[in-house]
């Protein structure tokens, strides 16, 4: 396996995003299938596993904890707080962004219990709560480091300016933002900030939520609870326009001698040595396909052509709805 630095850790160049084993894309797989994927990743040499308090409202952390606890010394464990499920007065659990120090501490302690872990290697602020100064949220996270509950800190879905403010309070090890051929926002300022500050960039949704591996042919087939139904790029008109990009993209993958998912991941890996993609999957077969992308070398000519084909000008639709856009802090074109 190829490795990359992640703060004080050395991890595989491609990690595993565990979210969709419990969350987000309709009905999740059975716990038994989730266990098969996690153990297959471990057997394949993956040393970076990423989860969060939000995913399945704790179910994903409990799955990761139960399955991987016996192998804890073999991998770097990442989780996130500051956004979690909270039960309302009506008994319904809903996603809540809350960056108050007391909430972050409670989220972390809940995660440690769910994960059956003594310490979390990399603990992210899942969203910056704009009602709370970033310095306050990160200050509490720094106290978690001091107390040995977490080893290093990260931020997710933030801008370069917010990263610099947080980094002044406590060293930030990693930023986890969306980045792929069809989501190029980190190129505005974040990648340069990470380069200057020596911070790793962990890319989530590196295959465009399935689009870049041609997994979504008809959005009408998506389950009602699939989060892609709320994303403008997957509404009927935009999706129809975006599908027209795929034949040429498929031809470029064939030219490179790889699959479409591997082309997307190999492109990311060649952008900078501090970028670590974390694709998610519910399939052991797709897991091995993703990991093989680390061995794919793309020519400068092919990189130039794929970037010209799929980018912020050629993709139709925003990545999030207006409401979801208000909840994130990342730069936009």
C-alpha cells in the first residue's frame, strides 16, 4: 500500500469513509455486510478509518467500534463532533449543528463510548457553528487533547480563513472538505492554505457521490431518504445535463487503463502529496477497485483533458441546496 503523512501518523494514501455503511444514501447495508467491508479494508492494509457522531446517529461509530476494536493498534481512527442527532420534544431525532464547548465535549465522550476506544486519533469539528466563534470550539477541542481523549484535531467544511483562525488556537492536523473533479472549491484557497501550514487535506465524496463511477443513471430510482435527492446536481434537469459528460469521461478512463472510479481517485492523488481521499462503499468488490487507484499513473495530457471535461463550469447545479450551503463555510466559485 502507498502511504501518506497525516500529521504525526502515516496512513494509506486512500482511506475508508465509513458513512454510507450506516447513513445518507437510503437504506444502509446490514450490519453483517458493514462488518465484511470494514474487515476487508483492514485485510487490504487500509490504515485510515473515518466516521462521525452524526452517521446513523451513533450507529456508525458503534459498528466501527464493535468490528475494529480488536485491531485498534493497526489503524488511525477519525471521528467528528459538533454535529449530531438530537431528540426533539416530539421524539424525532434530527441533525443539529452545535459548536458550544459543552456540546463538543459531550459529543466526544459519547463517541469514545460508541467506538469502545480510549482515544480518538484525529477528532474533527464536523461543522463550524457560526453562532460560536471558531476559537471557542477549537479551544475546547484543544482541552480534549490535553486530557488525552483525542490526539490531534481537524476541521470539516471550512474556509481557508476559518482554518487559519483555528490553527492559531491549536495546530490543525487535517481539513476534511469535499473535493473531486466535479467539486473544485478547495482549489480557490484551501489547498494553498494546507500547503503553507503543513496540513493534510482529506477529500470526502471523491467520486462525486457516485456520479463519477456512473452509479446513478436515473435519480428517480434513488430512495426517498437518499440525501442526493436534496442536491441540485441530482435534480432531473441538471442530472440529465451532467450525464452527457460521462461518455467522454468513460473513454478517458479506458485510455488510462482504469475504471471510472479509479480515474477520479488517481486524479485526486496526483493533485498534491498531502491529499488523502476517503471513498466510501458498501461493496467489498468496489473497495478493492478503489484501493487499486493508488497504483494508477495518469499522463499530464490525460489530466489536462479530464480537468477540461469535468469542472465547475461544465457541471450543472450547486453541490448543496441553499439551506445546506448556509450551514457550511467553504469557499464557492
